[in-house]
C-alpha cells in the first residue's frame, strides 16, 4: 500500500529533489502551488518506484486524481500500484497533467484502457524569458507602446522587490481587484486564501516577486516560484486598472529581475476567460503546454467507445472527451446480447428556449443487430422517462445524409428542423461537426406551443 502524506512545508526539499531536475514546466507541480492550494485540493505525495506521485481531490471534491508521476524514465510500471490505491479509495484511476509524451507512453503500455482529453482552458502559457525581458521585434511593438505611454504618464514610477513589509498593500490591492471580478467569487476566494498562505511562508517557499509604485501608491504586484531548473512560474499578477499599462510594465520589469538561469516563464492558464486568453496570447507564447487527463475505462465505457467508433467512425479525441466529461451510466439506454453492447443512446440535460430540454445523442445500433427493433425499444423507454421527469421538450439531430431517419423519429412525435447550437463549459461539440447540418427535430410536452426560429442549448451538468 502506498503511504501518501499531505504536502507540508517541511517536504519542499524532498519534493524538489525530483521536480527541479526533471525538466517539467507544468505550473501545478511547482511546490509553492501545491502547498498554497493544499487546503482546497488536499494534495498528498509519495515516492513510488523512484517517481514522485501527487494525489489530490479534483476541484476540491470527492473524486481523486493523480498527477503524472515525476522522475527519470518510464513511469508506466508503477500504474498497478496507483490503480490499487485508487481502488482502495473506491475509485478508478484518473491521471492528470499528462504531457504529450506521458499520454503516448500510457497508450503504448495500456492500449485501449484509457480515455484521454485535454482542456484548452487549462493549458499553460510558456514564454521564452528573453522575449518578456526585452519585448523586441515587430509583434511586441504594442507592448512597447504601452510601456512608453506608462512611463510618460507616470515618470515617478519605480520597481521594487516584493518584501514582507508590502504584503498588506498587496492584499488590499487584491481585494479591490476582486470586487471588479465578482462573477467568479468561489475561484477568487480560493485564490485569496492561497495568497495569504503564500505571504505567510514567502521565503520558505522560495517565492520571489516585484511591485510597481507610482509615487507612494501600489500600482501592480506579482510573484511566483521555480518549477524546474530552467522554468519560473508566475503564480499571481494583479494591477490597479486606474494605471493604464500597469500589467505590461510589471510583467516586463519582473522578467528583467529574474535570474538568467530561467530560460522560460510559465504564466499559467487562462481558465477559458476570453479577456485573459487574449492578454496571454498577445505575449506570443513559445508553447501552449498540453495537460491531458486520462481515465481508466470501465467495461461499459469501453463497449460504448467500440460501438461508437464502429457506427459513426469518429476519432478517439471526440469520443474520449465525451466519455471523460459527459458519459453518465444513468443517462445511457442500452441493449446487450451475450454480454455484448448491441445498441445505445444517451439522454443529455440541456436548457433551451423550450425550457428543460433533453437531447437524445449518439443513437447507434451494431450493424449485425439492425432490423430487430432495438433502437425503437430504447427510444420508447428514454421518452417514457423524459415524460415522467416532466421535461418540456426532447430534441435530436438526425445523422446527416440519412434522410430516412426523419421518418423513423417522426413515429415518436419528433418534427421540424430547427437550427441548433450547443454550449457547454468545456466547449464540447454536441453537434454533427457541421453547423449547417445541426437541424434539430423537436418533441414537446405541449405540442400546440409555438416553436422558436432556432435553439440555443446550454448544457446542464449533473451534480457530482
């Protein structure tokens, strides 16, 4: 049995002995991040077969995840030990922060056993440090313009090292910044607690930071730590937006004051926020670091994937993303014969102009079992449950190129061809892949109610 220990301040040296020489650049594996966010994620660590393994609670909930093991060579031989640990906790193995190489190693070692997905919102922005220090070249001209305007408007500005005597000012500026971002209260409160933990142990965590002052007023501050020998991670950057260009000037000044050994700067993720994404892309990253999630497939999920690929011919990326983010045993209707999945459909929860809307998705019958009424039986049962649940409408999109399906679905009360769009927190494409073909047939609880001209469907995730 693996003995995991909570990440504590005293563990820094032991953990960094493995992370620092590893060449990793994932911001989640910076010791300061692990420690400062430990109260939320309850991160714990162990060394297994010479590899550092970080175990944590996903989103601070009950599900357990393991970061890609850090060490020299192939980590896949320790997978059975991780699976045993997950099984002991009543869970299946979930791995996070997989690099492209880590994902490929897992695929080779366990073909077909895992589903993989990456989320653009959680990719790390990696920059060449010299680019942020110098801002040379035509594509950085807008940044130089910002800095020149800032210097012209605030000639008395100065850069100062972030020291304990300035922590209170930084927290006051953070509170003002947070008031302007009230739409993300829970995330920002967690970040505030992580900042308080960082300031309480700043030197012990190996943190370094900088401030911009205009006169006696704090205009911006930032801090971060090393994740490996050549990569520094910027954990926090805040600015008073009353000072136009404050973000640009703190970014440049801080990069200039970092030790030369840091060839790369990781400015962490954009969390899917449009403004943050635009700002980070405007600095022209050298790399967007993929961080794949991998989940050990259960037999029913593996069977779903096999049937899906056989019927629709979709690639691993789309099916894996669905299995990881949206597959729910309570929402799949299936038929089996001799332990073999022969037909299936999924009922997914959405809200739309029609009200509470169930979306029947990925209706598939194995070619060897067609013509036996399996799809009809699954449709009848799915619609019966939708009616019992009180859904306002049920929609589906017939497979493009199979016009006969409209007649088949029409027998169950579906009609129309409404242009439909789908929105979900992870941007999964619930359509056909061709927006022009995303024409929904509709079955309403009140058939006499007027239909809108189009549907905008928002995914309603199930509580976990």
